[in-house]
C-alpha cells in the first residue's frame, strides 16, 4: 500500500544506533518511504557519543543512494567513566553477553573513502541548521533512542543559525515529536531508551512545546527474516541484523520501525492514537504514568495497535526489504 501526501513529510531521525538493530531497520523504512516520495529525510542525529554509530548511518544512507543526508553526533568526552552513562555502559555489557555489537564490524566491512571523509556535524548544530531552514510547523522528529540530544537542542541559545533559543525554534518549526519509549498506558517501568538518560527524558516529556506522541509497541511481532531472503548481501541493514542476532533469518522486535512508519504515515490504518492525556515521568528512576490532561498545555498521546496486526507487519516488511531506488 502506497500513501499519497500532498508534499513529502520532512523528517529528522534521532537514533542510538548502537545496542539494537531495529534502529537500522527504522532508517531503512524511512529510505523506502522516501523512494515513494512520502517523506524527505532532512538529517540524522546520533544521540550516543560513538563515531562508529554515525558511520553506520552514513553507510546505510549511501546504500540507499543518499550520501548527501547530513549526520550529526552527540559529543561527550566522558563516556568511559562519567556517571551520566553508567546505566548505558552496564546495559551494553549485558547485551554483549547474548548479542554481537555491530557498529565497528559494519564500519570495517563497508569502509570506503566516502565514510572516512564525510563530515560529521555536532548534533545541536545540525538540529539548529535543519530547523532554521525548514518551513514553520512542518518537521516531524522521529526519536528512537535516548533523548539526550533533544534536551541539548531545547537548552541551546540563539546563534548564527537562528536568533531563537532552542525551545522557541522547536515551537516554530516542529510539527510533532514521536518518541519510542516504554511509556505504556496507564503506567509502566522504563526498560531502555529513556531510562538510559532519565534526566533528559523527564525534561523533554515535561517541556516539549509541540505535540508529543509515545510509541511503545514492538514486541507483538518480530521483523527480519525476509531481509536475508529478499535483499542482497551488499545491504548493510541486512548485515547489521545478521551480525547483531548472530544468524540470518532470525526475528527481532519492531519498536523503532513502527515509530518510523507512524512518523510519516500517521496512525491509519494500522494504529490508533489515544489523546487527552498527559505523560508524567517521576523522579524515581524509570517510573512513568498517564493522567487525564486538564488543559491544552500538554499535547501528549500514545499509540495502540489495531487488529489484524499482520497488516502492519506486512507493511513494515515490504518497506524494510524494498531495494533502493536507482540513481538517476
């Protein structure tokens, strides 16, 4: 099924391309939607401070014949010992016991003069550049990782790119933020993404100035098996899944892919958007719950799957396995 939009939806993709392979799948979905002229990927923000993660994004963009898409990277020189990433380091160690890290392997396998020479932006600079040059109230931000880079954006002061501070710039340029996080209704305990930088997540959920949509579905069906059947070995997304899962034709959860699809196509016909609530992230680490919204200050909503779920699974698999549009 192809959806017609009067104009392609401008998307900024914010990802922690590191500890799971569904980030790569989500980027592949966005590229397929761009082939159908449903979206335009303005840029990609890597919200973890790893150059290999940014290079992975470049390799995927290049495979889809879009090397010009700019990539921004969160800068942090205190990852190894700093308290901020203590939970992240622990999670990475645990995940490494049953999954294979893929970023370094992918960069080594697909290394080229292009990946070695392409500019990597600082994340806030790229955010501000992309937003300042966009139409008002047009940009959809699809955030499937930590919310660290987004907090840095909201905290940013006026500069040569825009006379507006971060919150005012977002208010003017962003249509909505859709974020993947375990914020299930009516309450939940965060398991990853937001939990890895709870301070930033709490700030974003409490201060984001435009519509904010939470996407927490993804365990209901698995995605991947057709990647190893329908796409060539040269496909870096296939390679990422096979490396991370330690085998071809193994399934993985679809959290980030659903988020990417919703960011472009909206809820119909696969999802239902529940409105009229406010999401609260408590000071207690990981604890969050929804309450009825008493005013219009908080435009929070969450997504639920519509039956039959196989319809959404097929739509995602078709996009994930779509071969790149040929160069003109």
